[in-house]
C-alpha cells in the first residue's frame, strides 16, 4: 500500500495511503492534489492543445464555470 506525505499548508502535513497509484497529479504551484488542468490555449507547434498544467482549486484562476487557468496564464488573459 503506497503512502505519501502531503503538505496541507501552515506547516501541517497529512499521510495518505491508498491501494493504487496516485489518482491526480499534484498541483504544479503548491504541491497539493491537483484535480484541475489549465485551459490556456497553446500556439505554434502545439496549436489546438491546452496547457494542461495540473492545478488545485486554491491556485486556479477561474474564468467561468468550466474554464480554469494556472496563475501564469491567467495573467496573460484579458
């Protein structure tokens, strides 16, 4: 049974054990469980795709019911 130590902020940690592997990627900003992906549209060779950086609800910048950006890309959207 794999276990991992999660930083839950304010100097506190939690130990989480599961039967399988990690279900969601950690947030690229704070390291907590992600759950959301950045929806910023890419250009150039990756045109038609989105950033897909893993982000948690606390770090995501929501621009609608189904649109979330990582903080870096949120600054680029008017």
